[in-house]
């Protein structure tokens, strides 16, 4: 009986890990964003890659210039940040498939919202 219980628990753990791996969100690639702030709008590009299960790296190219990006992805919650001219720029939102949306904080300059689509 103990052996059967052990086998069932082992099966459940392996099956759960497999299912979680199948549902992990992949944000690797080029993202075109649409940003709306109280200072205006823009369409920056992010190129993102996974460092590990939760950490991201990449690049930002847009009206503010070019910068290296770091971030996290926990479940479908994404956080991206980078620095330009001493200002910390932060994107916080959610990812659903090949789309993301959320709030952006451009240091002390402006705040607003963003939407983004992964370019295929």
C-alpha cells in the first residue's frame, strides 16, 4: 500500500511539473508597444529573452533612446525596467498569449498605460 501511495504521489508531482511547463508564458521575441501618457504617446520596441524561469533581459528602442532592459515574469505578471538619462522607466502589466498591457512610469517625467503585441 505504501508503495502504491508513493507511486501515485510521484506521478502527481511529475504530471503537475509537466503541466506547468506546458503553460509557461514565453515572452521571447520582439514586442511593439503603444504607450499613452500625460506627456504624449509613442510606439517603442522591446526585444526580450528569458534568463531563467522568472528573470528577463532585453533591449528598449524608442523616443527616449536605447537601453538594456531587465525584468521579471511571474505567472502572467510582467515587470520591465531600464534607465535613461538617470530616470528609471518601469512597465508593469500582464501578459496574455502574444499581448501585454499595463501601466508605465517614466521616472519623474510621466505616467500612463501601455499595450503591446508580439511581432511574429
